[in-house]
C-alpha cells in the first residue's frame, strides 16, 4: 500500500562489516573465525564433519514447513551401511572409522544448494534433497548406492568393499510432521535391508492414506484458526534488564511479550504445541497479526492512561518477515494505534529467516527507517549465524539459552557465549542473554560483559494487567 511504501523509503545502509577499516576488518575476521569454529564444533559430527542430527532435523522441519505453505516437494534419503558391525569385529574401530570417513567423503561430493548430508548415528547417514520430486530422489539414491558399491577402502593393504541400503521418504504438503517423515524413512531403509541389502526402497503412502492426511490437515487448520479467535490466548510480559541493574526491578522499562494460552480448565499452559501446529499449517502470519494487535492495544491503553510506556519486544515468524501483506499490515497498525516506534523492537528467530535472508533484511530496514529496533533471537544455534550479523542490520543479538543455562559449568558454553558477545559488540550491537536462571549464571554473564539479561532468575512472565500495575509505580 502507498502508506507502507512511503514509510519504508530511505537509504539502505551497508552491512556493518562492509564499512570497517582494514585494521578493524582484520579484528572482525578474527572474532568471526572464533565464533565460526565454535559453532562448527557444536553443529557437526567430529569424525566425518557432516552436520549432526539436531541440525539435520531442523533442516527437515524447514523443508516440511515450505512444503505445507508452498506445496513444494522434498525428500529424505536415509542410508545405513550394510553389516558395518562386522568391520569393527573383523578389523578394529580405527578401520571402521576409515569406512565412515570414505562414506562421508562420497556424500560430501554431493553437496550443493539442493542437498545437505548428515551423520545421524554410528552407521546411519541422511541426505535432505530440497525441491526434488520422487524421481530425482530415486536417481540420487541409486547414484549413491552404486558409487558406494563400486568403491573400496584400503585397510592394512587390503581392499575392503562395502554396500549401503537406502530408504527414501518424500516430504509432501500432506506430510504430518518431522517425526512421521523420519519414521517413514526408517521404515523404507529397514525394508531395503530385509529385501537383501545394497538396494533402494521408496516409502509410498496409499491413495487412501494421502486422502486421509489431507482431510485431517484441513480440519486441523480450521481448528487452529477457530482456536486463535477464541478467548484462550493472552500475552504475558517478561522483563529484560540491564546487566548492571540486576536485582532492581523497580525501574524495569523493557519487556518481551510472550504468547500464552489457557487449557480447558482455565489454567495457563505452554503454547508451543499450538505454535508448532500453526507453523506446520502455514498460519503463523495470522498468529503474528493477533499478537501485534493485542500488543498495540495494550500500549495504546497505557498511553491513554498516561502511564509509562515501556519498550516491548514482539516476536515475528520467518513467514511474516518475508510476507509483503504482513509488512503492509504492520505499517497500518503502527499508524492506526499511534504507537511510538522508538518503543518497538521486533525479534526474528535465526532459523526462521535463514532461507530468505535478503527479504528479511529488506523488512528490517523498512521498519528501522521509521525508528523500530530489531533483534536476532536464538542466536548461535544455526549454521549461518555469522552471515546474519553481516547481512541483517539489527540492534540486538539474543544469545540462545542453550549456551546460557550451563555457562557456569561448561567451558564450551562459556566460550560460545563470549565469542557471540565479542562479535556483536565489535559490530556495534548490544547483547541479551536468555534463560538466566540463577546468580552463578548472572556472575558469568557480567564477567563476559553481556548488556542485558532475561530469564526466570531475573523475572517471570506476568499478565499484562499485572505489568500495568507495576508501571503505575514508575515515574515518567
């Protein structure tokens, strides 16, 4: 819309790393290398250097969401080395590692924009084929099977051959969830082994199963939409405090707004299962619209009552920050409610925008041009974290809670948190630590120099009505 386009106009500044001096660029590269090394160790198998199970499952989840929202086709190839246990029994574990390395080398040769390879267990590997139909998946599986069968590994001067069984599981718009897709792939590879090994087997759902799944998806989507319009949802606010002011909640003016829901008995429950289902059925933009309107109505009520208006952080999904209609909606809501943009911060989850980085950057710049701020949420858990700092012009970096909860006991978590903090500070961005639960963690974060803290050790989420009362005691 014209209003949105006018508001979003403005110069687009280069990414911070692009305007560093030669000396600063060298320092930046050093910090980036440290963060990249630590991230690689966390996300990859140490022997084969392929991505690990957690990262692979995350990638499958993104492919599944894309299939649901864009009706695209993808596939998982699950590969199990035939009789691998015999290699360790007849030779030794070092020889077994040689087989694994040769196998992973062949998989690495397949790397491209459309595939990623992972080691899931000792002798089980997987390939994710993105934007590939069943025919492409079968051709790729047969190529891998053939290449493995034709090759060999030199063990103590002896040429040792091995084979692989491959199971294929399509990822379609009717696929229910990641667990189901992985189970289908496992069933396929098990069938390949039972049929004699060294072969490819495709999991095929019957026409009746497909009809049932699609019908269930339609019912589930309608139920989710109905649930969103019910009275079960609410927003809660969790304080974010400056590290130097930890322990003094009387002047808190920064909050993250969190979605909460009530169960049938009226008790608060986690909305995570609802969010997961909303992502699966492609309605996260509807959820984000609901959250934005509720947040702006609360801010508007504070302004009408002449109370202190805090800075609020609102989570946005990857689907929303790459949706032009949502961009127009957000501009309209800011204009309609008259919300001060200097009080708004939008959080983008790192994994949510990884495949749409350019469009996400355009979204961020559009709203920063009118005074909004942005943060990257869950930073450090993905494969391309350093690219985010280069490409997204954000104000804050939220260090993922998985690095924080054990920071007082795990040197690797401490090193990861410190490297993220140093890199963000070097680029002029402030840092926020999530999942801060106790004093020992707080002391470590103070030692590192993290700017802001958030977590149950700082303050639990409260209903907006309670936060309104807290704000009444703060002088403007």
